[in-house]
């Protein structure tokens, strides 16, 4: 462990491409690529049709944790039917969220992936594609959000009956749905770093409640787990909102995108809970009793990881 090298986690922030039709045959293009620091960006590059005319020099800058490039282009006959792609995407694990806005007010949203790094520009309606895209983004976010999954796992270890578990998961779902909607719509604003630190602290708190309950000193988390889940779920919803803010919402289809992203989060969460319960059921069928100390060991492991995140996130303020 002392000789271990630092581990660089895979970047899961998607890139963003927006093409807005400003006049017949004329388009504004915004391409936002995740970046680390002020001079290092992902090796993703926009590929446009060869006969596209650039009406002005490209403008690019580093803004926050992204590199932003802006273009104004023209193509005889428009972009309809042309292929647009992202070079370098096939060699990554990153997605690209694409937003197309037409002159008549219609829009389309889709997602490119390493398996599908290009698309055909068309003028079709985008409602179903918005729903599919944001549902997938919600599922992906919760399944790669290890901190949120550790919190759910700690709740599973804390709650002793399925009825209490149902109420606890429902309370957590309701809470983070409320703050996700409020923050996304601009009704509630909190700075992300403290929110992320307190999310990690919430995991450590539930881990501590598991240990106390196993030692015969049950606390609030054991007696009323739904209340703890609801309270901290409000903070987790702010974390989901931060991720959704980085992705962006399609103008004119914000309610649909918000609902589908939240639904995707719930689907991913239920898949995780179902997987844990299935593993527990399979273990019971082996009729091999687990050591009496394993819940406490799991709680100490979860709590240790959570406290590392707390200090790491505080140091990053």
C-alpha cells in the first residue's frame, strides 16, 4: 500500500455539442470538451462536412473545467442529410451530448458514444430522443456515482426489515427528487464543494449508525432511517443537480429532460438495490452463515472511504 502509485479515476463528464440554425444555410456551433486545468483538454475534435464554409475565425477558451470552441459556418443547401462526427471519441469512454436547434423553433437532442461517434443531421422532432438520452444519462450517473451508491448500501445494512427498507428508499427518492428539480430550475442554489463534502459526511454518519446499532446503542438512524434518508437525500439531490448542470438541459424541453433524468437515477438506484438483495438471497441459499462481525467490518470500510472523501473535498475548496 505504501508503494502504490496515485490512481487517476476515469473522467465521466460528457462533452457537449450545440448547433443552432441562425439563418438559412447558416449555423452557430458550440463545442464544449471536458478539460483538466487551464491547458489540458480531451482529444476530441469536431468533424464537419468538407464543403462547410467558416464565416469567422474559430474562437476557443478554457472556461471552468471545460474547453469551449465557437464557430459560425455556412453550407450550401444547409446541413440536412450531412454526417457530423467527433474524431477521437472511439478511443475514449466519454459521451457527447448533441443539441440541434432549427430556425423554426424545433429541436433535437441525441447522445454520441464511442460505439456511435457520428450522426446524420436532420430536421425530425426530438421529443423521444430527449427522453431516451436523458433517461440513459440518469442511469449512467447513478451507476458511476460511487458516493451515492455507498450511501444506499449503508442504508441497506442499517435497515433490518423490508418494510422499513421500502419506506427508507422512498424517502430518499422523494428528497433528492425535490432538490434536483429545485436546483435545476434555479429555485435553490448552493456552492458545489460544500455540498459534495457533506454528501460524503452523510455516508460516514450512516456507517457510524450501523456500528452503534451493532454495539447495542441504536441511534436516530436505526430508529427512524426514513428521516435520515430524507434529510441527507436533499443534499444528494443537489449533487445530482450539479451533474445535470454540467450536462445541460435542452431549451424548450427542460421539464421532459428533468423528469427523464430523475427517472433514470431512480432506475439505476433500483437496479443497484435489486442486485444487492439478489446477492444476499443467493448467499442464503448456500446455507453458509456469515461471520457476526461482517456488518461492522463493512461499516468501517464504508466509513473510512467516506471520511477520506470528506477531507479530500474540504481540501479542494
